[in-house]
């Protein structure tokens, strides 16, 4: 029972770390060249030297801009508890000028224990902000404005940005404006009057290198030796983790996972911890393989696994029509041109091959028919129902909305899956007839 409690405690610790951006980005802030160190220096110098400043944090979504900023603000609030006020706005919520000034006034009133008036006009809120900047400057208190989705504030007349930056030109004001945006050209969106008042300092957040990823994973997944978790268990857990991190197969898994998105936020979604075996109590390479396979799940392949043999035949024949250069086809042309529908059914190690009725025979059909004995025929309407099921599953669709009054079998259709997806789906299908794979690989 004690072992199970230890494993549960370790698992809860790892999960809490994955949900704590401050902990995740802590190792990336040790270097003096890190964005954490640079941002902290800029803001702290503005506080200590009583000067105004403005800076942009730019980088793709999930690269840690907000997480690093929150880490810096947390440390500065501990270092200068009475000298900093933080006002946070989001371009998704406050891009409207009136709404932005009202929110600034509300947060300033809450910060300094003043009475906020919901009925205040745009000009009242604007004048109140300027007056508060002046009063805080005289009291040697810095107001930090955090503008998330900064590029959305740069739309329209940009009155919020202009009012903030213009008020910062005053000798008595003491403020820092921090813009956060995923657009690298965010500063180019500013009007000339706003751009001339902006300091043009920028910090670029790039995806972590392979070395940083290795260090990050070790930092997140290693258990502390001085906690309530059993010391012997933590030592053994960390030793097994080091073996996994050094494994070339593990490195390949991480490279494959990070190919689509190399940001830290994407890495945190790689929840291999969720697949940890509670019986053994340790992470294994299989946990990471399982996590990768679940993340790479493709809905189209899942749909193929639920298809009937007949529906698979229709998909294969439609794909072969496309390979042969036929860009437009309908249900009738699929049935006539390919004479598809070969079913190889297994029953007590004996196979019976069934054929669906069609109007004419092609040379390809004859060659395959010579290899397989065909005796039974499926009704045309059964094939049509299978075709309609594929439409419902969205594995195929009609090429346009014209001809909606036509019968289904006469409307032009097209596949919504690639050759590779179809090939993978057939291979993963448990009872897929060998003839279907043969048809997919057959030369045109």
C-alpha cells in the first residue's frame, strides 16, 4: 500500500508540473542571455531609474511569451512590492478604445483602492489614466501595462496606444508598456505618431533547441530527492528516466512529435505521464510511443476501420480511377469502369470470392478474375447503399452542389482521403482481403 501511495504522489507531482508554466520555464531563465534575464533587466531598470519604457515580446503561439513575462512579474513584485502596479489588457477583449480605457480605470481603482464609476465617459477614463500616471510617477511607483494580442490594439485609430505612449512622454510619468504578439511585424502596424513614441525594443521567442528540450524534459520529469517521496524510489525513477532520455529511439520519438510544432506549449501536450504503469511505478519508452501514436491519430483512418469490406472496395476503385487520370466520375462510372467488388472471405481456412454485378468487363477485371474464382453477385442497390454510407462518413463527397435534384448515382463525386491514408487504413484493417492490397499496388 505504501508503494502505491508513493507512485500516486509522484504521478500527481509530475502532472502539477506540466500545468505550471512558471516551473516549466524556470530552467530556461538561468542564462544571462535568456529572454527572462533581458526582460527582467529592462523592467527593473525602469523601476529603479524611474524611467519610461516600451517593449514587444514576439514569437509563435506556445513559445512561452506570457509564461516568461508572468515569471518576471512575479519575481519583481517580490523584489519591489510597493513600487509596481500591473495592468493587463487583451486585444481579444479590449481592442475597442472605450472598453480599453474603462478596463484600465477599473484595474487602477482596484489597485489603489479607489471607487470605480461604471458611468464614467471615455474622456473621463482617459483623463483619469493620465492623472494616475502622473501621481504614481510622483510617488516613484511604476505602472506596467501588459497588452496581450498587441497587434489587435494596432487596428483602427490606435487611440489607446497613442494615449499611453503620449502620456509616457511626460517627465513625471513612470510606466512600462509591454506588448505581446504572435505577429513578427506587429511594430510595422503602428501609425507614424504611435511608432515615433515607441522605443522599438523587441524580444524574439524562438522554439527551444534540442539541448534545451533535453534539459526541459529532465527538469520536468525528474523527481526531487528532498521531498516527501521516498528517496530510494526517486533515485531509481530518475535513473530509469536518464536511460530513456539517452535512448536514440526516444530522441526519434521527440523529433517526430516536434516536427509539426516545436514550441514548448506543444511539448507539454505530450502527456506520456498519463500512460505510466502504476504497477511498476516508472516511466518507460512504451509510454512515449503510446502517447505519440494517440496524438497522431487520424480521423479518416479511424473511419476506414469502421467500413465494411464492400465500402473498402468502392474506395479502392475510386482511387484507381484517379490514378488513371479520370478526374470526374460518379457511382455508375465506378461500377462500370472498374468492375470492382472482389471479396475474399475466410471461413475455416477456406476462401470464397464474391463478385458484384456490373454492366461490362474490363481487361483488368478479366485478368484478376482468372486468378480468383468468382461465383456470387451482390445486388446493385447494396453497392449504392455502401456508397451512401461513405458519403455520410465523409470519406467521399460530391464535387459541387449542382445537380442536387439528380439521383445519387449520377452526381460527380471525389475522394477525401489520400493514397497514403487509404493504404494505411487497409493495412490496419483486421480482415482486409488480400486482393484489395493487390489492387492498390497494381500498376496502372
